[in-house]
C-alpha cells in the first residue's frame, strides 16, 4: 500500500506475499477461502501481525495447526456471512490490543515447540541402531534439514533446545 487508507475503507487483497502489511494496518480480518469448501487461507499471518482473524467453516488447509486455535479464541470460526459481518463489526468497534494477540499466540506456540527436534532425534536413534552408529549423523543431516538448521541456529544464538533437551 503506497497511500494512506481512509477510515472505514474495506481492502480486498488478492496478492501473494503482501498480506503482512495489510494485517499490520488492520483492526479486523477475515481470511478468505473458508466460507465455501475451498480449504481456507493462512490465518497465522494475521495472528503474527496482532489481529485475531475470522475464518469460515472450511479451513482444511490449516487444520494441522489444531482445533485449539479456535477453542482458545485465537481464531474465530463463523458459520456464514451474516455471522462474519457481526464478528467483523465487533472487531472494528472494539479492536483487541496487538500486544495481547501476540502474547496469546506466543503462549499457544510455546507449548508446541520441539516436535521436529524430537522426531529427528528418534530418526537418529534408529539410524544409529541400524548402522552401528557409523554415519548416522551424516544421513540425518542429508535427510532432516530442519533438524540441522535448528542445530546451526541454536549454536549461533546460544539458545537452549526445546523442553530442556541437550544438544551434543
């Protein structure tokens, strides 16, 4: 967006990779593709910018995040356009502080960290058993890049592994 948007303006965004700016300026957000069976779009972007997004009943593309995003109030699931209108009007009249949204998102994410690390450690254990410990780390590096990247980053910023796991 290159211009200031007048209060009360509705922005319909249909561009890839630019939603962070829109969510950063928004007080209310509906994440499309979810009122009809289209799978839904990424509501995590709105949350990261401090906006509780609304979605429709069809969000299969992002169900992997977990139903808890709805039950904990991070994402509001609406049944239809009438309910959506009411939720968006409420959000516009009484927007939540961005810091509150981010704080609740951080709390939600904090309890779910470490899955990739744990899975890669399990794979490493299996590889060590099958190969007698020889070459397991090299195989793991080639086949589990997330684990390798996490280790590299952890060393650079001197962070502890998730849930007190020790990196050797």
